[in-house]
């Protein structure tokens, strides 16, 4: 195997996303100081509020565009498409051992792995003949909902 190397189209937006995330984190940590500075400079007026809103909307647009461009970069990357194909096949209802073995060739976040078995003590006592596992985490449910975009990536040439 080899490490995943993001393409140029994917790596540049990643830098923007990382920079904006760091700036937001610093803003949260220094918000009391920033609030005092904005107050002393007169930004707590209607005109100052509009300027701050324009800045926030501009950053949100750059952030959204960076995510879209990063997604397009991943869509054209053959390695990433192969991984998404293996992940979708392993997470499908008819996952075979071949699909799971193919997925094991990749290193990815554990929360995205297909669930083989879920034990819920309360449900086991009520219903002994449970045929489908219960998705227990909110993140796993989000991945299930986002599988439409993953299936789209799989169908790209």
C-alpha cells in the first residue's frame, strides 16, 4: 500500500479550510478581548454590525467554496474513488467477505467502518429475533444519509 496523496485541486482548499478553522478557534478563545476592542472602535452600531455581517458572510462563502472544490478534487482522484467504492460496497446490505477484505486495504476513521454487530441489552430482552442491527450513533446515521453522495462518487468514470 501507499499513503493517500491529495491532488493539487484538493490540497489548496484544505489549507483554506484549516486556516479558517484555526481562526475560528482563536476567535472563540479571545472573544472577550475581541468584544472589548470592537466596542471601543464603535462596531456595536448598525453600520458596524453590517460590516461584521459582510465579513462573516464572505468567510462563509470562501469556506463553502473550499469544501466544494475539495469535493471535486476528491471526485477526480482515482485512489479516493477506489476507497469510496470499497467503503460503499462494504457498508451495503449484502456485504461479503471480499468487500470487507478490500476495505481493509485502506486506513480510515473508525466511525466510517461498517457495523458488523451491535448489542443493546434492553432491546435483546424485549425482542430475541432482531434481524437488523440498530445504528447506535448519530455519526453513523449521518454517514448512512450521506451515502447518496458516496454512491455518486462511485459512479464517476
